[in-house]
């Protein structure tokens, strides 16, 4: 397994998606995303000591439906005028390994790290880890653990080191004070309470 060289990386704005999914009327998934988001990833010499901080501009929300977007930006939900940003700060990492048992984080920690190579061998199976952290929405902070799948390390055509990743988590919006809803006559509610977070992107070495 090849891991990035220690240093500071930033989220590539041209290759990112910070999205979410929620249920409408208990039956239909509605997807949206935040078009404006930044992140800084500090890769440490000990990979398990690496850290992530991210800032999301709430006003950049879109579900590609103007009326729905206006409502989601209103005080009923994100209240973007009062709370223009959401923030995520990692507090630790834990290794989940890969489908092939040869890819164990302990091997990386106890042996010489295989930092970025000119032609890294492909990973035999998905490599996963959990990023522990805190998500702040509307000035309410809760623990959120992102399930991350490693995408690998490469060098782009401009000579910069990059790595790719995807991540997901489920949160309960009512934990952040997003309580608005309408009860349905047939049972259930108009807007699902569980929100599925979907993130994908590339990080570019900044130094």
C-alpha cells in the first residue's frame, strides 16, 4: 500500500463532492450537495496522527430545486444567514484494513513507510479506515465518525502529489436543532430525520 508523504494537503476544488441524502415522504431519496467547501489535511509521519479540518458554506447548498433550496436555507433548517458555515474537525483515526489481510495498518506503522512512488502497485481490495471527529451545525457540535475508503496516491500532470478518497456517515438532523417537519396522514413524516453524508474528492499537496 502506498500512502502520501507527510505534509499539508488541501481539497481540490475541481474534484470534490460534499453531498447528502435524505428521505422525502418516507419513500423517495433526495440528494443535494454543498458547492463551496474547503478542507486541510495534515498527513503526519505516523499516519494515525494525521488530522483533517473542513469548512462548508451553508449558503452553497443545492438540490437543484429552487423552492426546496430556499426552504433548506431558511431558519426552518440551516438558517444560513445566522450560521453561514458548518465545520468538521477530526479527533483521531482507526484502521479498518482491506479485503486482503496483507494490508494492515500495523505493517505501515512498524515497518518503513512506503511513501509515494513513481509507479505504485494497485491495492488488491478496498482499504478503509474510520475518521473520528466533531461536526458543528448551527453552533451545535456532535461526534460524527466518517467511514473512509482510500482511493490511492498518484502524481498529477502538473507534478503535484495527490490522493483520492470517499467518505460517508449517517447523522440525525434533530440532534442539531433541525426540527421542522410535517406529519403525514398515512403515517411518518414529510422529511426524513436521518441524513446520509456523501463525500468524495482528491487532495493536493500544498507545500
